[in-house]
C-alpha cells in the first residue's frame, strides 16, 4: 500500500511528467528535475529510486535495460498507459489545488 | 556495518537484487563523472538501499516485518498490565483447554481415520435381511433391527467369507475379521495373562496396507483348520510383554493353553479396525477352532455360526454403486450354487458402508454424549470470548490517548486496527498454548472417566497429533478474532479530538452498551450450561438411586474360564464346586453362588416364551438367566411364592424354573403360576415348570422398565461367574479371591473380579461422564459469569465515582448507592436470563434422549439455575457496591 505522502505525491507527478517525453533512466530524471527547477528542487536518490520502484509495482511505469547515451547499460523507465491516465488526473488535481492555494494567498 | 556489506546482505542472491545494485552503481558513476563527492553520494545511497528494500519487498515481507514490529510493541504494552494479561490468558486457557480436550476425544473416537493405507478406499460389507436367515444359529458382531422384521448385521460365516474373498473381483482385497475375544496368553514361565485376540483372514495385513514391522503377514493357506497356529502380535504386546526384540519371531507362546508360533509384529499404532479397542494378538480365522473349543473337543468350523466381519478395499477409480451391486450379486450366486436357497427373498442382501473410520467405536448413546460435551465446551468458549472482549475493551479505554497520539503522529487507522488484532493474537497464542497443555491433561482425565470399568485393551489413542494441534490453532485464531475485533475497531475509530481532551468518559460509548450486552450474553450462555449440567446431573442421580430389586452393596462377582485351560464338561462341575468351597471359606464371605449373566453388567439373553394354548409370538418375551443354588439368597432377592433353585435342580435335563413377579403377573394374571408349564422354543411348550416366584430385579439396564425374567438352573458355560455376598467392602476381597482361585488350579486364572457397584457404575459411565463433566463446566461457566459481571460493575463504579460523589453530597445514603449497583447487576442478569431462556430450552431439547425419568423442562433444574444466577448477580455486585458506598464525596468531587 503506497503511503499517501504529499511530497512523494508531487515527486511522482514530476517523474511521470518527465517520462511523458520519452523513456529515461533514474539519473537523468533526477538531473532534469534539478536543472529545470534552477536547482530549487533537489531529488535525493533515496527518494527517487524507491518512488520509481513503487510506481513500477503499481503499474504506472515499465522498466527495462537499455544502452544509455554514455554507452553504458542503464535501467530505463517508461510511462505505461495507466501511467498516462494517472498523469492526466494528477495534473488536473495539482492545477486545481495550486490555483486554490494561489487564490487564498492573493485574497487573504 | 559498511554500506556495501549491507547492500550485499540485503540483496543476496536475488536476480532482481543484482539489478537494483547495478542501477544504483550506474547512478553513482554518473554522479562521480559530474565531479560530485563520491563518498557523500555513497552515504546517501545507504538510505536508498534501505528504502529500496522496503519498496522492493512490498507485500508479504514488509507486512511481516511491520507485523513483527507490532507484535513486539504489543508485547511491551501487554507487559505493562500483567494482571489483565493473566486474567485473559487464564480464561483462554480454560476455554481452549476444554475444547481441545473434548475435541481430542471426539477425534479419537469418532472422526479420525484408521491408521492404515488409504483409509478412504475402505468399505465395510454388511447385510440386510428379513429376519434371521434360516440356516443361521448365531450372529456375532452388530445386529440392528430396522422397521418390521428387517435386520442389518455385520458378520457372515467363515466359509461364506472365504468363498466371497476368493471369487470377488470388485475389491482390491476383501479382508475378514472377527470381534475381539478375550484369551489367556502364556509366554515363557510367567503366569497366563488375559489379552485381546482377533481372528483375521490370511490377506488381512496386506489388504489393509499395514504390513508387520518385523516378520511377515499371514498367508492365505495358513487360514485352514488343523494347520499349525501362527499368530501376529501387536506392537504394544511385543514391547510390553515379549521384550521388544527380534528374537520374538518363531517364538512359541500358549493361547488358551494351545501352542502358537509368532510370525510377525504389527506396526506401531495399529490397533485393529475399531478405535478404542486395542488388539494384542491376531490369529487366522481358522485358529478359532483350536483356541475356542466348545465343550472341550476339537471340531470343525460351525457353518451356522456367523461371526466374520468383512472389509473391502475399493479398486482405484471403481464406481461406488457397482461395487455394492457386484458383491451382493456374487453373494446371491454363491447361495444359490450351494443349493441352500432359491427364493431371493431369503438370501441376505450385501451392502457396502464407508469404512474410513473402521467399525463404529461408540454406540449412539456414547457418541451423543461426546457431541453434547462438544456443544457445552463451545458455549464455554463463547463465554470466555465475551469475558476477554470486555477485559480488552476496558483496557482500550485506558489506551485511547495512546491511539489518539499515534493517529495524530500520522499512524494509519488500519495500522492501529491491525496493532490491536495482533495484540489479541499474541494473547490467543499464549492462551492457546496453555490451553493445549491443559486440554491434553483434561482429555486424559476425561478418558479415564470414560473408561471406568473397562479393561486395558480398550483405550482411545489420545496422543497430540497434527489434527488436534490444527484444531486448537484454528480455534485460538478464531477466538482471537472474536474477542479482538471489538477493541480493534474501537481503537481504529478513536476520535482524535475527543480522546486528546483527556476525557476518557465519552470514549466507550457513555452507557457501556457493548460491555453490558456481552455480560448479558454471558449470563445467557451460563444459564444454558447450568440447565444442561442440572438436567444431566439430576438424570444421573435418578439412575443411581433407582431400585434394582436386590442388595447391590457388598456384592461381587469372580469369573473364571476353565475351558480355556482345557477343562472338559465333565471335569468342570467338580472344579467349580471346589472353587466355590474355597471362596466361601474366605473371611468376610457369607454366601457364594453361580450365575450365567451378571446382573446389570450390560449384557444378557432374551427370548420368546412358548405357552401352551397361546400363539408363539413376539409379544411374549422374557429375559433369561441361569442361576445356581442359593442365588436369590446371595443377592437378597425376596422369594414371593414356592421355592428357589436348589442343588437337586442342577442337572442338564432339569425342567424346574423360577420366574419373577412381572413374569407371573403378565403371563398368569389372577392365576397361581406355581406348577404352570411353558417352553422357550417354538417346538416345545412343556419343557419348564414354575416352582417359585421371586421379586423383580433389574436385569441388564437401569433404564429398562419392569420386564419378565426366567431363572433356569445353572449349567456352566465358557465363562463362569461366581457371585459373592460379603460382610465387608467387597473391593478388598480381590486379592483373597485371586489366591483362592489359584489354589484350586494355578492354570485357571481369575479372569475378572468386579463388585456389583462397579458393574453398575460401568453401565453408567456415559451418564457419569456427562454429569461430571457438564457439572464441572457449569461451575466454570458460573465463575466466568461472576467474573464478567463483577468486573464490569467494578469498572462502571470506578467511572461513575464523580457522579456517585455528587449523589452522596446531595444526600444519598450508602444503602441507596449499594441498591443502585445491585439494581444494575440484577438488570444485566435479568436480561441475560431472558436471552438465555430460549437457548436453555433448545439445549434441554437436545438432551432429551439422554435423560432418565426427567422432563427436559424440569422445574427443579430451572429453579436451581435461576437462583444460582441470581446469587451470582448479587455476589458479583457485592464488592463493587461496597466500594461505591465507601466513596468519600469530598475527595470524589475534588478529583473532578
């Protein structure tokens, strides 16, 4: 049973969003999050890999070994159909919540 | 511990794990390539490993791990409340123990399959017929009377069995076995000992797949009259009597003074085909002629004597119905071919019955008794569960804050729920283990009670096996669920806000509704148990004090079997006279006589009486007995008219008989029976002349109504019973009697010595068992109810301390407070009794057939049970009420 944790929830959202663009390995995902958030968000390996495994177990991702761009064998993760649907839903939810929070921050 | 070793250890061996390792390695190297501090990354990865392990092992491992955590936590919590744990575990021990005990008896006696190869494929072959087949003189084994003249019987003649076994193709094997016989066994120079022997067919051990551990099974050709007698001994006898060595093979022992060679030792745990009956020696069917000569001379097998039971083993995959039809058809063909029968109506119809459990170990009454006990212990376990639930509920109130804090810190409700269930599980495990031990001891004691007056060869195999363990385990788990559910649900439903407000009051549902209901349920169950115990106890008393018609105290029977030592009919008479003289000479002995059927020993003879001028019909039957001179004086059965049996009557052709008053009144109403004649077979109605009338006495059962009895003059049979009237407690006579018998002829041992009261007790053993055990359970139920009620009242008083303080401050007297608690108690008890009435009524209905001269709605039992519960309600309220009355208003209010 996955733990309902807000931080992890958003991590999963980010992972799914990144993998939407195509299959990739764990290190690339963590680098991408770090770089595209201008070093604001930093994903520890200690959170990322368990999340990846958890999502694979849950059927959101599919994993397999491929050659990385550096010419080494790496474990690539790919979004499944179920993952895509989950991403849509999570994205919608996230937008609604952040809009609501933003509204409160504006008005209060 | 280094990180890598930890990784290796965690991921040892699993392909999946090496993948994870490789994945992490990749991450490390990529990171290092970016110029990050390698060591720091590795340290962080240490965490990864642990969490990855969590993720990877989702499901069973994680669940088990956290469950173990919960169990440890639960144990710590339990250690904080040792008194409560003790109370819970003790209650469970009693509940589970009682159930385990009765179950192991039921299992051993009724449920467990035979210890042979593939018992499921065994079929017992019996037959049905309209009345006795004409050519049959005697049927051993079971004969059941159905509707009309229909009978169902278990045995056939030995020749019939052998023909069937040889010619049948239906079964893989058809084995034959006789009912056990008591024989005298002499090994070496030791004095002869009585053991249980069964005659079996040559294919018996192979057919059952129970091959001897040493030696060999019988061979078909060994089952022939006149051959050297070969025997196979039981594992028990081998260990106990024959030294347990391999030198036992080919040793010669003497059975009823006939030499027999030992060919093998049966496997350990193999007792024959009837649970509760241990056979010591097996001999071929044909050996019966040598071992049991009738009248002292060797003769062939008697074809009109039907004594061989049959058990077949189905061929794998053979259809059930066809087997029955085939064997029945073969039997019919055989009968026709032998020329004895042509009318199909006169040929018995063979039927097949399931043989998985062997021959029925218990009669219906005994089996019923065990099921009744099973029901009672079930009731007891429910009471225990209710009690434990209440204890745990009370405790969960104290733990409400703990639950709330854990919830506030983010624990899942499911986890709390599970936590509580696991704690219950730990308690159930402790209680179950202790219950198993208690159950084992209880089972042995109940078994002893059950076996009262039976010899060593009849005992059930009560070792703790997987079946009993499994049952106890399942029962404990079920109980844990039963009593653990309510507290667990409560813990998981804990209202955060409420609980943290430090007010424990609202937590258990202000009015203690569930606990009250549970206590009332306990009272209801207790009423059920009490009514059952009361009815069974009263029924037993009724049986015990029934008038038997003779003086049962200081009366004993000594039995010998001179025929087994080779005495012929001519030599038996003088031998018996000498024994009788020796017995009469013993100090404390007043009178000695002989009797064919010991009174109230459970057996007996019964036959039709043929009166001149009246039809030969089933309507005129009588019990039959043969008695020696002085019999009525010895038993103190009063002589009503005429004379008793005297020495001059004791001749083979004697026609003088004594009848009892029931006989005289039923068959010669308003006439003088003296001098009247009758017969006991259809051809002769003039054989006997009534010379005396004696008082009525109970013949073979305390339960039977007055029944006619005919006393013929004594003539010795295979077993001779001396009846001895003493001035002293007759149990102390045993040794003297043994010596007196041995002094006449050491080769004829005393086979049995029983006091009349022991014989009566033996016929009552089922009732005693039921009465005693149900009484004990009733008492335990009462104690449980008292504890349950008292505990809840004490708890309620503690919770209402403030309220009571206020009441007293406002002028309530101590008496008012006591009345308040008492009212509470009586209300719960009253509700319980109301709920319990239909249950008690139901159980009384179940018991109906087991009761003797007692209505199921016995008012005395009902009243006693009611008052017992009332007394419990008052007593249980006493301590809490006293405590409530002593509450100091000031300090109670200050606490608020």
